[in-house]
C-alpha cells in the first residue's frame, strides 16, 4: 500500500495516537518507529523498514565513521512496536520530545511510510516544500539525466 494524504489525530494522555483506519491493515504485521531526519516520527511497516535498512543503512561501509554515525542515529533511535486493539500506536517519550508532539498531531502519508508531525512544524515544512518544489524537480531531473549518461546507467 502507498500511504497518502494528511490526517489530524491527537496524542492521548497515555502517549498513544490513533492510526487512520485505511492505514491499519498494512501496519498489522508490526511497526518500526524511527526518529525522522526532520523533527517528526516515521512510522514504517516492519517489512518496509527492514527493506529500507538493508538497502540503505546496512550496506554502508562499517569502516567509515560517518556510516557508523548514521547507522547509530537510525538504529539507536528506533523501536519495534504493534498496533493495539483500537488501532493506536504507543510512542516513547524520546520520540515525542524530539518531534515536539502533544495534543493535536498531523499524520502524513509518505509513500512507503507515515510521518507524525507537530502541526506547526508540519505547516513550516509544507510551506518550505511548496517554495522549493520547482527547484527540487529541476535538480532531481538533472541528476537522473546525468546518471543515465554514466556507463551502466539507464540510458
């Protein structure tokens, strides 16, 4: 399933957030919560998190200090969990503090994962994304074109 859209839900007094009902089935086999690069909590289906980690983080050179730092950053600040019977996720205090979550939260679809944001942080991020969209699309198109020209590229 591709996670799409924006939803508002509240973090309850027991640090749980209700997952929108269309997203529950793909999360039923387990969840990995990861401290986002931006100030948010990433919510991954367990299998997708493992595939991302294997394809991105586990393949980094263990002799590289930067690689080890990045691996520590992601693996040390992640947690495996499950939906409860009411379709909620229990968030740990460190992730809540990092993302500045309390009360209302914004849950955003991000393709293979969800993100949970503080509404004000989300608004600032979304506004900046809108300003940068044209430049980002041009930059990524140029990168893909350059890669296609390399030996073994897609072109």
